[in-house]
C-alpha cells in the first residue's frame, strides 16, 4: 500500500466515524488469490466492518479514466466472490457527474470529507454534507478559503493544479486536492483531469466569485491573546484594527494587533514566554493566531486586505464599519 493509499484509508476511517458516530474497523488486506489480476492491480482491497456489517473497501487513487459503468462491473465481480459483504468504493474525489451515475447504479462509495453513499447500511449522506457545511458560522476549510482568496487577489492563474498550489503555499498535494474537491462541491470552481493531472479553473469573473464565496468565508482568527511584546524583527504582520487604521483613515488603537499562524504559536510562546503572566508595566500587544499563515497572502508588515476584512468582527462603531467597507473598495470588491 502506497503512502497516498494509506492516507486515503485513514481519511475514510476518520470520515465514517465523524458522520456515522461509529468506527470503521479495518481488519487487513482482503483475500485476493482468486481474483483477476486487473482488479488487484487497479484497487487496494481491504477487509473491514461498519455498523457490524462486514465489508470490502475498494481503495482507488487512480480511477480518473474509469467510467462509473466500469467501476460497477468491478464491484459486482467482487460481490460474487465475497457474498454477504458490502463492497464499497473509496476514492479521494468524484466529479458530480460520476457521483450521480454511481448513485443511479447503486454503487456504494465513500469520498472522505465529501460524501458517503452506502445504501446497504441505510446511509446516504449527500445532503448531510451540504447542510452541515452551509450552517451559519460554518463554511470553507482554511485551505480552501486560502485558494479562493489567492484567486481573488490574482495570486494564482486561471488554471492550476494541486501540485502547483502545494508548492506555492507549502501544503501537501493531498491537502490541496481535498480543498479543490471542496471548492468544486461548493460550485466555486471547476476541475478537469488531463492525463495524470487534475486542473482547477475559476470560470466566473472576480466579482461573481466573491459574491458566491462570501457566504462560505469565515474569519481566519482562531484566538486573540494579550501577550508581552515579542522581540523586534519577528515576522508578525499588523492585523486587526491596527492594520485597518494603517489602510484607512481610522485612528490607531491604543494596543497594537499582530497576527501569526496558529500552528506556530506553541513554539513562539515557549521561546519568548508569551504564555506567562504579564507584569502591569510591561508593553503588550494583542496577538491573533490564524487558521492559515497570514504571510502566505500578506507580508511581514501587513496582513492581506481581504483576510483583514474577514477577520474583523461586526462592530457597533460606524467608523469601523465604514473603514471595513473602504477595504473592499480598495481591492475592487
């Protein structure tokens, strides 16, 4: 089993447990001695159990050229060889068209983070994913949001691939692939497989993309802390009302706000004792920890304008709300 197949299996197990509140038990490789070679070469077959029902998971990471009809034939062959077991396709992505075709042919499948369709277990969670993700306060994952903001800022071309995005933003190709699947599910972008590569395209004008994406965008701020001022020279860009004042006519707040990636907080806090109590006479800042690194779209002086707009909570102060509106005008949104 390759690393990508191990990741796919782990993602499927995590997704099943999340949506069904029951574990996906993995028993090990499925018996394959009596199976045709083309099946064992095309899929990794794993014995498992869901809700007490034995199953065989057909892990496929390279099914781009297979039609739903072909996959259905492969699944029927496995069912005949393993009566009494649910045979479930597990793949990292499916186009909307192929998803509907598989459902119409009653082929069970799991797309981790997106959809679970296993009618033999009474599980069809097509709408579960949409309703869960569209609830107020929820929205795009940080990685998917990062891609949308980069597109709005002209930081990526009209067509790109998961590998190119991974290299640009220092994420894994798997993470970028999942984010692209999410953008496709929210109908914010389109994908097309050409050869071995999956291409992402934003096909609507910039203003339309912002309009579509806006209900699903959320604040990048995970937490705000009052901490002692770190040493000068650290790449902590201005954020919050301080950055708002820098970009507009708003007056500067008394306490300066800066931002950093949440993943780097523990190391920075330990190194400079930022999580220790602050004396009354020590200079302090407000430090925002973000779900994605603010340096990816901003620089070491200021966070980017669109993330700044999203990070600022609603205010009863008309001056702040007017300044926020000015931010969007600055970037033509």
